[in-house]
């Protein structure tokens, strides 16, 4: 075999492996709904149907939450019935239709691949189990929501998710805490090690947080530059301050080694717990002011908002 033919065979083999991998992922993919028309922040979003019973609506308690006034708080249910997926309108104000045919309230209707579901003014596309489109959509969605350097959620994703999580905590009467932190003297890192060194520190910090410090229900995001935010659901201020101190100690003890040289890294942290009168902006602002106090009072410390 010629060298060119060998190279072509290698490339084709790699493509074949990639394609087989994608097909395997598709085989394992559950059914899903994709938002085609609706509020800007919802368009393109995909919800995997992983529970026997999932509610569509504008209440933050809903499994498929879309903040649109045309939706009822609990508008419709998506249910798995054996090998089928069905939808049922929950006596909604603005009705539910499938492929432009009105659904009878409280009566189940079987869904088929690529069915268009209209709930109020919001339009979803149904994808059946095993659709490769589900895998493609999920990868695109994750890429759009994640910060490429650190793997944390992006600022845009945080600004969308923050108000939703705050509203959910209010509705459920659960505590919620916010941790903000940034890297101390990050400019010195860039001055001493160059921007590649700074990027290494950010990337390594993102990996450290997600591997050891972010819990299952936490929402970890890069707010910009060297600042990060973590939303701690169902977490009071006492536990949040303990989590924050653990983060501070872990970062300080971690060895950041760039091109064979140790990069000293510490962080300053602010912590705040939301109250019933808080908005996302106000609780974040209190956490950010507590972070500023940590920086003003020597850095490498945790300050809890009063």
C-alpha cells in the first residue's frame, strides 16, 4: 500500500470510529424537546425527557421551564408510557397543539419524531429516543453555555440561570447562597509568566473546581476575567461559608506548575445568602461587595456579607 493510501485509510478509520461513537451516543440518548420559537434565552435549548412525568410551564418548579406569559404555570405534561412518549394539556389557558391540531385537555396524545408542539406561543420540536439530532443539539448547547478556557458556565449562561435559580428558591422556600471569588494579584501572574501562564492558571483553576469543589447541585460560572461565581442551591450561609473556606484552602494548597515553575495562586472570596426580598442582582451585589472587602483586608480570605 502506498503512503498516500495508508494515510487515507488512517483518516477513514478515524472518521469511521468517530461516526460509530456518535451513533452509540445517539442509541443511548433519551427522547427530547427542543425550543424552536419562544423567548430569546430559550430558543435552541433542549430538554432531555429522563423522567416518567415532566411538566412544561412558566413556573420555575416545572421540569421544562420557559419564562413566557403565553404559557400557563403548569401548561402541559410530557409522559413516558412504555415505549411511547405522550403529551397532555393541563387545562391551559392558551391551549396546546401538536402539528397544528389542538390537543384535548387532560387526554394523552402520542408523539412521533419531529412533531411540532405549540404551547401558548412557544413551539417545541419532539425528538424520539435514539435521534442523532439530540446528541448534536446537546453538544451545541453545551458549547454555547460553557466558557471555552475554564469549562465553567459562561457569564451569559449565568445571567440567564441566576434569576431562575433565585425564583425557584423563593417558590420552594429553600435557602440559597452565592459565592464570588477572584484570583489575587492576577496581573502579576500575567506579568511574570505571560498570558499563556495566566491562561494556564485559569484553566487549571476551572479543572480543580469542577473535579473537587463543585457539588452536584452547584452552578459554577466564570463571570469574566479572573472572577468566578458559584450558586449553592438549598444551602444556608453557615454551610456556604464552610464551602468557601474549603475552596480557599484547596486553591492555596494546589500546585500550579507552568513550564516547570510554580505559580503562587490564592483567591479572595465573598459569600451572601439571598433573602425573600432579594433579586439575582441584589444578592450577587452583596456577595461581590463581600469579595471586595476580602481584597481590601489582606486578600486570601473569606468575607461573609452582613
